[in-house]
């Protein structure tokens, strides 16, 4: 049978998904260090939060490239740091419950 090549859009989506997943995995590891108790965190909660936040920051960066920046870079970094810190605290609380 003849195999069709993936469309550029399908290729882009697959690549974007892989990159967001990889960034989310890295972010979850970094978030452990932001936890009030790094030895006791709910890893699943960290991974889920990191994936959602990573996808959001990817969208903000894409908007910036397209001339629709939601905020200045320093504000985005400060906001993301606060969100990562809150997610790490939430994962610690979940591990304790």
C-alpha cells in the first residue's frame, strides 16, 4: 500500500507536542526545588502542572513572535516563577494528604 507523507500541519503538531512534553518534564524536575519539602512531593501533580504551564508559556511565546505579546519578558518570567512555586507547594500538600 502507498503511504502518505504527513501534512506539514500534522508534522508541526507532533513536533510541538513532543517539545511541550519535553519542556514539561524538565519543568517538573525544576519545580521539585521550589517545593517547601522537596523530599515529599506528589510527582504526578508536578508533572500535570508542569505540562499545563509549559503549554501556556509556549502559547505566550508564540503570541510574542506574532506581535501579540501578552506581557514583557520580565513579567512573564516572574509570573511563571510564581505559578511554578504555587504548583510545587500544591504537589507537596497533595503528597501530605
